[in-house]
C-alpha cells in the first residue's frame, strides 16, 4: 500500500508546485485589481498577454489531457501511455522554473499580511491537498476491497520495490475478452488528469473565494464609513477640499497640503487611497478636533464611486485637474468618464467652489454645466495649449473664447513659463496683477498643478501674494520625477507613482530637457485600462518617445510594436514579464545613462534597480 501512495505523491509533487505558482499569481492579480470583477475582466480582455514560452506547454498539456482520457477508457492503446510521461515532464519543467524564480525572488506573489489574501490562499491550499488526500484514500480502499465489477478490471498486487518494476508490467493486459489495468497505471492516469485539471481549476477557485470573502470587505467598508461620519459631525468647522481628475490629482494634493500647512492644521489622504473607504479610513484615523482642512483625493473606476465619496465628505472646494482617456475599458466612453468626474461638482456644499483646469477641454465642458461658484486656471504661452489628446484646433479656439466668458477676475493664469533642472518659474496673473513664481518643482506640466494650489488657497482666504511667497520659499517634496542612483552607475528618474497619458508625455518632456547623459531610456510596463483607445494613445506616446529617448524597455508587446513601427532602428527591448524589468535594466543600462520609469513596478524590482538590500 505504501508504494502505491508513494507513486501517487511522487507524480503529484511537480504539479503541486505549478498549482501553487498559479494560485499565487492569480491571487496577486486579484489583489492589484482591488478584488474587483470589472477590473479583473478588463485585464483579461484588454491587457493580459500570454507568455509566448508557455503557449507550447499549454497546447501540449491540453492535447495530453485528451490523450490520457482516451487511454482511461481504451486501455488497449498503450501508445497513449506516452501522454502520462509528457504531462509529468512538462510539470517537472515548469516546477523547475518556479523553484528558480523563488530562489531569485522573481515571481508574482500577493501581500501575505492581507487577511483576505490569507483566507484565499489557505482555503485553496486546503482544497488542493484535500482532493489529493481523497484520491489516496480511494486507492487504499481498492487495496482492501478487491471484489466487484470495477476491481475485476484492475490488477492489484503488492509493489515491493518500484525501482525493479519493468515498463511492460505497468501496461494494461488483455485477459480473455477484457483489458485489465494495473492499479499503478490507473493511479498514473488519474494523477495526470487531476494535475492538469487542478492547474486550470485553481484560477476559478480563487475567483470563487474572492466572491465568498466579499462580505468581509463590504462590512469592513461600512464600519469605516460609519466611524468617519461620526467624526465629521463632531467637526463641523472642518473645510474639505476634494480633488479629482485623470492626471495631476496626487501631485496637486501633495503640493496643496504643503502650502496650506504653513497656516493651517492639514490632513490629506495618504498615497493613492482615493476611494470612499480610503477616505473614511483617513478621516477616522487622522482627523482631530484641531484639524482645519481635510484634502481628499477622489478617484473612480465607474460612475457612482465619486458620488459615494462626496456623500461622505461634501467638499467646500472641488478641483478637477484634467480629464483624458483613462480607465475607458471600465467606463466605456469618455462621456461616461466625464459624467463620473462631474459627481464631485454635484456633491459640493451649497456655497462651495468648483475649480477647473482651463487647459483641458473636458474641464471647460464641466464648467459650463455647473451653477456653483467657479474658477479657472490656465496657461498662456503665445497661445493657449490644450493637453487632452482628443482636442482639435477648432475646439481649442472655442474653448479659449469660452474661457474669457467666465468672470475674468475669478480666473488665474500663468505666462512666461520657464523650466530647467533646478525647477520651474512663471508669471502668475490674477486680477491684472503680476506675481513672479520660482520653485524647486521640476516639469513644466506642474505649472498647472501649482495654479490649482494657488486657486484653492485663495478661495480659503489667503492672499495671492502670501501664497506666492510660501511657494517660493518652500522646498517641495512631491511623488514624481525623483532621481536616484541606480545599478551600473546609472540614474533612475522615477515617475512611477502612477501613470496616465498626460503624465507619460510630461515625463518624456522633462527627460528631453535633461543633458549630460550618455543615453536616455524609458522603462515601463505600459498603461492599464485604456480599453479601445489604447492603440491611439500608444501611437501618440510613441511619437514623443522616439524623439526623447534612445531606448525602451517594456513588458507590453503592443507598446513595443508601435514604437518599433515609429522608428525601426530605435532600440526596443521586450521582456515577457514585468518582474524581469530589474534584470533587464541591469543587463542593458550602463554607466552615466538615465532611465525614466513610467508606472508602478514591484517593490522588489525597484530594490533590484536601486541596489537596495
């Protein structure tokens, strides 16, 4: 009996490692998609790229599974035994690759500190081992109950030494009119079927447990929101500033908090916690009786989510930093995206103020719809510049005319913009008076973010002169375009906190302005959730990229292909998986070269690039 169980375990171990790999990778994917079915399905539809190295293995496994099933019901075809060997061999190959990835810490894995992840992982592991344990019990039962029609088709005999069993001894034999299958062969057939089935089924098992654990997430969210509402009722004097947009909202939030903290006690949502529950957690954890201002970044993946956020924290001031084709695979259209962003304006307090980016056509459209007090900020450099990829010359002209139809004194704008490695400078115009701004913030696109900061500060009662003085005297800390020393004596330009079309172009523009480097690279995994406009957006980025850099390292095959089409001789390095970005960086980037990182990468990849132990 022990030898049959050994046979079962021996042929299951490689497959179990592959199943565990699939379990970790699938749980990780659900985690980064925030356990949302809409984002998960969007990833499957628009973003998932099957590893080309795995395609032959998937085909071989699928065909072998069919072959093994045929062999189970037609044991006379001994040639089908080869499929058992093939399945076992492919499992060994994949298990070996997984073990090497574990040693290098170069594999996808979820956060183990998450309670939800722990429940999903532990439950799946229990299910997996229970299935194999049941198979072992069934094999044992056959050894003790040798009567019946089914067992007459089996050859059950002791295996004293598996190493001495000849190959022909485990093949089915014809006895009279029937074929008798050795129990060892039946075990191999069933284990082969079970191994492949479990490899595929674990993806659906994770999905099932994500759904099963949804109530845990739901009631936790409700609890945080209830706590936050109680705290807000106790602090009626609190001024709330809500910030939304497809780009610029995080930078605007960070800069605004640093400016206002000179005069007020300020609390802001940390990092990118921009959902209703993230806002509620911040309120419940950080708002105190002496807090004057709460700055909340408000994001959304579908209509109704910003409405939920503002129903909790009604803003006194709402800032819309700009709208572009972001998360369209979830929203469906730019019109629905604009409608979702407008929810922050609809949620303003009765005497609240809406602040819009006048350089963005969609913001101007929103400004025409609201009857709330409003204020525009924009830039003038010879002519009005629109940042949206959807704008046209006719639309820009109409928007420029429309801008001056608003109460002119309520608008602010910048002119004479200059940008260098030490920061940006510009002339701020407000109510006909010039104010000279000079700051350590880099990137000309941040002029708009600063204008939003100035507009909000003025609406809170500060004078423009006072705000400009604070800006000029502050050494700002901001989440984008930081430079760090990296491996091979190179420089990493980290613009990876978040990624959008406008942000990507802004990063490339800043990269172009830098000098003194032997080569300039761009490192990115691509932009997610663009939906049907992904090709169009990538075309525009590729045009700018081949002018701004000398090479591209990416795990996005669509982006890599479009860049190659723009310039055949341009250096494009396509890798199979984003976790290999660090190793590729080390291989290709050399001394005195700079790399612009666009988009998030795994923490271990960042540590590898920056040589952090």
